[in-house]
């Protein structure tokens, strides 16, 4: 049991009292980009917290007060250790110690773009083996509407305990935005929905002690759909602006100039920005959870599918623009050298999940182009479900930039001096408008 924790009673009423008195232990399964920030907020709210992860390296680092996520500084990790409210383990038998358990495990797609809920199912079964009366189970992992009641609930009830009577079950979509300096885990409103009114009440009570604002919806399905709508909205609008970028290129119009002008309208317009493709665990994946589920109801999701087609084509567009630019400079494409600047899926973080950099590099290599990369946040590109670059980050030196045929900006990290890059490069392919404010050498720049 977590140091200093006392087991509360065995009813949901006891759980409610324990929440208000800060006498419960909060458990989190999955200490990644969602689970670790959540653990910090639980501790910050005064709750004893027990984290679970299958990766012993993460557990070892946390116990030493070390962080493995760039935007979460080690001082924040050391702070929750100093408070004496946090412990972490690979021992899932300790799940029975937790009064509340938040599930924060990955929900990827398989190669057929179908939901892979194996991590959720495995976690639910692990919890079910230790489930006791008076616990609250919260699914945070993004998924399709119906996952909580169709998949998780039957697993948890298989041992005879009843949802809403013996234990509570709810869904609350994670809304993490790594590197966002304007909103923190605590200040982003938390959407919650339970299987029963009692379940909803309990998650509202618990998360109400942790987050600045809790938004209650009528069901777990409504909460599940909320997260999908948020990310489908972004996916569709990013696809629109990516398509506009291609059209504007053929019309010799700068799409970024157009966006800046359009966003001066004080109503009816929200700026989205084009790029080399979609990245991150949410936007490239979440929409297809709904397209898959919608087929069960004989419904088509044309906007979602079309947006997916547009966004997945962007790496091809970037490579075609690069190849054309090299040819225009009299360079032979086969054997050319390209330096990729930034492989994380967005600026100033170390997250490469679903990063378009992997596809761009693969396409460049298919053309016979030699590729190296520099990313101060990603010393070595980690192997993922779609493969691995097989290379590590190179130091950004004048000699390196001068030696390549083109420097390609895929991720616009703030710490890179793009004027310096343009000054030393033979050619710069800019997919992020990172060179918008440079003063010299604009003729070397190709927007892609």
C-alpha cells in the first residue's frame, strides 16, 4: 500500500467521503504523456497516488526523480517525490490498493485502420482480477463511443460485482497538449460521464477536487464522442488548409500570408496552419475510431475519410516539392543529401508519435536521397509501430549544413536559428513557414 495510505470503506458512499477528506489513494495505469501529468495533478491536489507502468525503465527513473518526457521537467518529478504522496510500480497486484484507478494506456490503430484496444482490454482484465467494492474506475484513453460500456464494463462485472452498486465506472477523455504554455492539465476543463448517475457523481466529485473545471455529460458515450469531435474538427480543418496550400502554390500565392490576413476577421474564422502531415497520438488516429464504429450503424463519414486522404498525402507533396527544387538547381536527385530539421510531430517537444517525419524520410530514401536529421529533443529516433529512421540526431554545425544539398524544416523548433540555417544552406525547404521573418537569402527558400 502507498506509504501512509489508509484503506477506506467498502461502499461507494465510503469512497465519496474519502474523496472529500483526501483519504483515498488514486491509481494511474500508464505513465506516459497522459498518465504522468495526471499523477502530478493528483499529488498537487493532496491525494496519495500510485502509478503503474509495464516499462521498468520509467519506474526506475521516476523513483530517482528523473523525467523521461522533455516538457515535464525533472524538478516537477522531484517535487511529487518530496511530498511523499507518490509511488510507482510494475506490480499490478497493487491495483487493489487504489480506490480510484485512471486508465491512460495507448489506443492505436492496426494496419487496417481499425481500433486496437488490446491495451485497454489487458488493463481492464488486470483490474478485474483485483477489483473490490468501493472502487472508481475511469477510462481516459481515447476511443470510440461504446468502449466503456461494451468492452470495459462486462470485463469488470465478470466476477459478480455490479457497476453503480459495488463499484463505479466512468469515462473522461484526456485533453493533453504537450508543450502548450497557455493551458495546463489542471486548467483544461475536464469532461466526465458515468455509466450510472452514481458513477457520474463520483467522478465529478473526485475530478472536481483536481481540475479547475469539470464538465458533466449524460453518459460515457457522450464523453467518448466529445473527444472524437474535438479531434475530427481539427483533422478536417487541417486537411482543408493543407489542400489550400497546394492550390495556393499553383497560383503563386503564399498560404501563410492569406491565413494571417484572414484571421484579422474578428468573427467566423479560426486559423489553422498547413504542414508536412499530421502527427501526435490523437489527430491522425482518433477520427478513424469513429469511422470504424459508424459502419456498425451503416453510416458513412465522408468528411473524416476525405480529410484523412488529404493529410496522409502531404508527405508526398513535400517530397515532390523537394525533388523539383533539387532538379531546378541542377542537382541529381539520386545521391543527393538532405538534412531534416526536426522529427518530433510538433515544435519544442520530444514526442514523435505518428510524426510525418518518418514517412517523409522513407519517401526521400525511395528516391535515392541520403538523409540525416537534427533534432535537439530527439537524440535517437525511437522504433515505433510504423518503423524506425535507423539514425540518430547529428550536431547542427555549419559544416553539416553546407555539405548537404538541402535543409528541410519539418518541425519548427524555437531553439533553431533559421536565419543561420539559410545563411549556410544551399537550399532550404520550409514546410512550417519557419523562415517567414528571415532577412537574407530568401531566394534559397522553397515553401513546401
